[in-house]
C-alpha cells in the first residue's frame, strides 16, 4: 500500500511565499508509485486547511478553502480531523514539513510533530531551534572551534533604549562593511549591508522588525559556497559544493528570488584540497548541532587567503526551482525523486530509533 505523506506548507513567517514554491516542487517530484500526498496549507493567520489540490499549492488563497479547515490532534496516530465537525478525514504515515522560517523550522513545528507521534522529515527540536537562531548557533560552534567571521548580538529592547550605544558597540567590535540580520530568519528576509553609521542604524531597525534578536557580522571579501548534507547519525553524505554569485551587492531576497542576474555554479570551481576541507567542516557543523535528515551548510571562502568561515546552516533548505540543496544532489547523481524518498526513509529511521526510548 502507498504511504500517505502530509505535506505541510505556508506558515506565518516572512518566507510564506518561498514555502509555497518549495511545496509545489516536492508535490510534483514525489514518487507517486510509493506515496500519496495530503497537502496541508497553513495560512498567514495560522489556520490549517486541507487537502489542497496539488496544482493549486503555489498560488493558494486561504479564503478559497475555508471549508477545509483541519485539526491535527496532539496524540499518537497521525490523524487529520475536520475542524467543522471533528470527523476523521485521513491518517498520515509521514509528515514533510516545508514551512520555512519562524514557527516552521525553529523547533516549534517539530515539537508539535513529536507530540503527534509521526515520522517527519528534517532535524528534531534541538537541531532545528539552534540551527535557526544564528546567535545560539554561532556561540555553540565557536566552542567547537569552527572558524567564523566576527559578530556581535543585540536585542530589540537595547536598540529602543539606547541606539547610540548599540551603534558604538558595533563600530568598536567590527569594521565596515557589516551585515545585519534577524537572528531567527531565512531566505535573506530582513538582511541588510551597512557601510557607514547611517546605514547601520537603518539596517538595525529593519532587522528588528523580524526578530527581537539581531546579529551583526563582519563583512569579508569572499566567495559564497554551499554544501548539501544528507543522513541521520550514521553514513552521513555530503555533496560537492556549489557557489552563489549574487546578482546584487549581496545575496539578498531579491537576488535569490526576483533578480535574473544571480548565477549558481554546481559544482563550484575549487581545488580538491579545499573541497575536502569544506566537506569535513560541513559534516562537523551538522553533527555538533545534532542535525538529522538533511541540511545545507553555507560558508565564505576568502578570495585572497582562501580561509574558510562558516556563514550559517539551514536545517530546512528550500526546494524551489532555484534552490541549491536539491540541485547539488542532482549534480552528484541523486535526482530529486530519489532524494525525497531517501528523506522519508530517514524520517522513518529516526522515528523507529526514538521508539526505543524507555518511558517508565
């Protein structure tokens, strides 16, 4: 019998539209001889609807499906109930959560799926939460001596209480250019580059719109190199790296999803020794942060010295038409349909391993 996959997408973050695109690609690429899809859409208001027709995923409008509101009760079994009268609509065998950003890849949705007692794709609660929070991630990886660019962390209330002091702290610790980011976020939403104090002040205000924690990073003259990692705790695999050549001043949201000028090179043109170092570092980051299933690990390679610096990890990488994660595996001989099947197999492996835990 075919296994039923609950494909959860949408969500309340600034990456809502990216999630819709990822979900559409997954729905179109899943092996339908092995699986059937039950798409579940989370609106910007946080309501859950399903099933959604596959062909409507990328353009779904919540007001068109209000009669399909569903509830996933937090109990074992993977049940999906009607919100109208509570009748059982279907039972899920797996969940593929492709809700990017806050409330999706930060451990919150993963914790809920743990309560459902159902295999799900991607990192667990701890790996998702730490991978999403750039400040926590960097502090943990610094302990493990992973090379990173200089950075400092700020809080929104500090900006509101004494902006001048925050600006001074940034300038005392870092040199321009600086990159300012919401600590919890993805798809380059809310990220700015600053080359002077005025731009820094504006960039901090932008980042504070998206999170209460802000990270300010030292800019470097570097190439942007990304690696795809696949696996749970054994037999981890890492694909050959790819390179992003941004069409804008840096790889912001517009450069990723709107501009036609950005270029990707897969595999990246790198010396074999450097490729090996990047792959080893990517695996170390993946293991230190307790990742499972899959992740994309991003690095900077300084153009003159070829020094490697961690940029970030993405524990729920995109599956849009331009997303690097599936493209790097495809270049290594693993097409997207087989990759998706592998991810569901890894979800089942982790679920079975967790079932071994004593409960008395």
